[in-house]
């Protein structure tokens, strides 16, 4: 009888494979707790929670690097995404280094895009098969559902809920002089965007679940869509409906008419929620019919933000005024005495145009287009997990569409959620 001795190389591979459990767990916890990544640091508890949630991103990346080093196998970023990603990051660095003002602030913001790309690389490496990336998607869906439940509790007006949420916010959020549902996030539009990314994932989960779990998941979809409506983000509601239409078309493409019918019934939540609000709140017309300006006593109109972004880009056409410098320069360009902390262009593409110029905007659009192509490519491969691939396409589409009316890269939860989805989309296309 001959004993077989494992080689050192095989032992290293086994050890590295076992170590993958830790970054997977970190990614899942990050995805599930993402809605608490934007709470205000009003006391030691909230400060600890915020720091802990934010620490999960570098922890997941560090654990992935450790596992890759042990196995001597490194993440393979898809070539079609690597070139636009590299150019985009290079332009960001050049724009920050050559910023005409606030250069140190511009340089300080570079940690977000670089850490985001590292997160996507970690997802690509860790989620090496369908069962793993689906678990991360389910964790992100649960994170969104938790925010939706909190948002609905907030909409109920229950005082204990309002008191608890008050400890997570710096104060009320008057948009159009009317408070709106924001749950644990700092702005209702941010809440809508995060839920738009998670809603398709809940739908895919409901489509692929067995009967005992399917009904609770459909109720979760209803709760999430209702919360999106109650944020009174008009762009958020419209984008959610467009994503539902996209999912219905994909269901018909795969000859699942019952799925398409379920989507149609789910969409009825929007008029029902609006009708209920009209009955209990006579301010609905002010929330929905205020036009694009959405201005208030403390904030100019969106059109003014857009015109200032174009003016900034015109003064620095190639590399812009520097990453995230729109908020620092808005007052000087517009003549409006506005607090720089909450200022952004309300358009992801115009923000990129103003901050990083034509080169930055084009490289960002190239990267987003390549990502969308990866989503379409992954979906075209079919297979039993096509609902999850369709959900990734719908979530990416939600980001691309809503970005026309808001800028979400500067918000930590929506930025991290997007790059999780970006990494999962790239991973699913390569399976």
C-alpha cells in the first residue's frame, strides 16, 4: 500500500480555497448592511456602526488579496472592462493633480474610485461560480428589503420609529419644503436609488425560489416598490417602472408569461400607493407637480445645477475642475450662497463633465457602456440562472437611467452597491 503525500502547492491551493470563505462572508455582510453606511455620527453607537460598515470594504479586499497570494492566482479583470477602467482612473488622477483649485480635496477623493475598482476585483475573484455570486446578490437584496421595511415604518408615522431614525440623521430632510421617506439614508433620492438596485434582485429571487419562499419574496417586492414610491423621487419611481418593464420583456423572451403577468401586477403598487397618499396627505400635488426645479428655500433648482456644470466644463474642457470639486466651486460660479457639503450636479454625467472634463466624461461613459454590454452578454448565455442575470441588467439600467437626474457616486451606499453589481455582472459574463 503506497501512501500519497500531498504536494506543498496542493496544500497552498486548499488553504487558499478555505480562506475564500472569509472574503465571501465579508462581501455578504457588506451587501446586507449597506444601508447603514450613510448614517450620521450623532453618538458613539452610530459612529461605531458607521465605522464598522465602512471597514467591511477594505476587509473584504484585504482577505481577497491574502487568499490570492496563498493560491498565487490573482483576479482576472475582464479585458473589455480593464481598458476603460484604467483610462478612467488615469484621467481622475490627472484631473486631481492638475486641478486649478482645491487640489488636496480632489486628491483626497481618489480613494473612492480606486477602492471601488478593488471591490469589483474582489467580487470577480471570490465569486468564482454561480452559487457564490447568487449568495452575494441575495445578501444585497436582503439589505435593500431591510431599508424598505424601515422606510415603510417611517411612513407610518410611528413615533418610536421616528425617534430611532432621528438618532441616525442630522435633522429633517426638507425637499420642496416637505419631508419624505429616507429610512436610514441621508436623502430620500439616495434611498430610492438603493432600492432600485435591489428590487430586481428580489424579483429574480422570487422567480427562482421554491413555493414556500416565493410568496414572502413577492411581498418583499411589493414592500420595496411601495417604499420607492414613498420616497417621492419621481425619477426613482419612473426608473423602477422602466426596470419592471425590462424584466417583463426578458421574461417573455424566455417564455415565462406568468413572470411577466406577476410583474404587471407588481407595477399596480405604484398607483395604489399614490392613491393612498393622496387620501392621507393633501400635499401630494406639491410633491409630484413641482416640475423639474424641486427648489426650496434652501436649495436652487436642478436646471441651475446643470447650467453651472456645463459652465465649469467650458472653463476647463479637457480635465475639468478636479474630482468632486463641483461642490466647492458651485457658489463662485452660480453666485448662490450654498453649503458645499450637500452640493452636487444632480446628473452623474454632467458631474463627471464638470469635475473631470471631456476626457473624464468620455472614459466614464465608455466604462458604463462596457459594463452594460457585459450584462447583455451574460443574459444572452441563458441557463437556469437567467433571472439573476436579468436582474443584474435591470439594476445596471436603473443606475444608468437615474444618473440622468442625480449623482449617486458620491454617496457611499449607492456607490458600493453599484460596484458590487458591476463586479457580479463581470463575473456572471465569464461563467
